[in-house]
């Protein structure tokens, strides 16, 4: 908590106060190694181009990475026993506006007070949620009927500078965090990612007897929470 430390007057030759002690971690992590392979017959290689193999591998890698990111983020928010990560606390949106009495409802007051609650230490610059919740937020911030030009949309802050970041919404499947959940985070301090460079491996092998060529790619990575205070989770349950 460096934000809670203050500088002060000091006497001559006196040592300054220590704001924080930084030591090596007391917890070790095992980074899993993931592997994927592809086997192509010689007949197929003769009938197609190597570009097709590249397209297949890229498509698999893209889909696999998306699923891996969703799994890691779900563990960071909901907890993971194997990784020793506890679940983050969840607040109800009505704690920021007592007038909210219906589920899946949000008001501008609640939204801004939620963002402001962490603004003194960390700023929420990203919000992860499902698409329906993102739409509910959009409808809650922008009035359905406005005076004047109906084609103009009011800004969430009504042009008043409150010193609060305007976060970016990233929709996920509802199965990742659950419906009606908004995960706010400061991307600068929320996540630390570990990559096992020793696990990076790729190879090609020719199977003469099987008349085929095999491709293999290995990689190892994982993620944990860096600073818990850089996260804030709210539910649109009243």
C-alpha cells in the first residue's frame, strides 16, 4: 500500500521511513506446458500447399488462446484451488445506489460511484462482462428520451470532468464470470503473467513408414493476480 505512506520531515543523518518492503515471493507456481500437434499424409501434402497447414495451425492457435485467456481470467476472479488463488469479493450494485431494487438494473449514480470508489489508488480502465450486462449498462447510462436532438447521445459524465477513467468494455461469454457480473480492473497492476521460455518448442518429424509429416508446438504460460486492490467486482443483482 504505497499510496497510504507519506513523506515527512527528517532530522539530519536520520534514515527515512520505509514505505514498503520488497522481498522474494514465498509461493512457488508450476507453469503447465501445453502442446498441440498436426499430422499430414504425403498424399495430402502433394495435393495442397503449405499455406493450408499454416492456416489450420493459426486457426487452432487463435481459438486455443481465446479459451486459455477465458480460463485464466475466470480463475483470477472466481478463484482456483490448484493455483492457490482465492475468489474476489463481489459487491452488489445497489450498495452504490439504494434506489436500485430490480435485478440487471444500473443507474448513472451507481456506475460513477463504483468507478470513483477505487480512483484514489487504482483506476478501472477495463470492464469484463457478458454482452447482455454491457447492454444493460449502456441503456442505464443513456436516457431513452432526451430533449433536443435525439440523434445526439449524452456522454456518461455529462461533460463534467470527475477525474475518473472512462473504462473500455470487453464482452465475454456469460459462462466465464456469470450473468450480471462486471469485473473492473486496472490493467497496469491487476495481472502478472508467467511464461516458461524453456517450454517453447516446435518440431517437424517425417514418418517414412506411415508416409506422413507431423508438426508439434509446445508452450507454457500462466497468470496470477498481482495486486488484489486493482480489481473490483460488482453484481447487478439488487
